[in-house]
C-alpha cells in the first residue's frame, strides 16, 4: 500500500509540473484559493539599497529589517496605490534584500561561503 501512495504522489506531482499553470489555476479556482504575490520592483529595491548604504554601507540595517527600510525609503508613488500600507519583508530578490540589510559585510560573507 505504501508503494501505491508514493507512486500516486509522484505521478500527481509530475502531472502538476507538466501541466504548468493550467491545472494549478483550475484547482485553485475549484477550491476557492486566491494567491496574489506582490513585491517591490527592482528599481524600488535599488533605491532602498542606495538610501541605506548612504547611511550604513558596511553592515546595513541588520538582518530581517527590510520592512523597516521599506517604511523609511519607499517611493512616494506607493503611497498613492493600493499597497500604501503593505509591509514588504523582502525586496525584489534575495541578493538585493541581503545588500540592503547586511551591507558589504553580508555580501562578502555570502561570497566567502560560496567559494570556500
């Protein structure tokens, strides 16, 4: 019985991967699941990085503080949108978020861990 359940999970996973968003969207609509992913764009994240690096380029603001930086440095246009009160805990990607929150030392530590 275990092998059949594992086989079912494997086949179902492969079907979901192959079908792409077609089957996923159908299942989400059937079960009433709404997934809306919003995050800052690249230029907004770069502006946050530049603003924080002008204050503290070596260590940044500290790990897990991007939402604080976003509240300080978000573009004024965001205040005129539906996302004016949204807390973003990450920037446009992992590396830009690390650049903003941990500064040069954080990036150097990531590069060091990758190459040594």
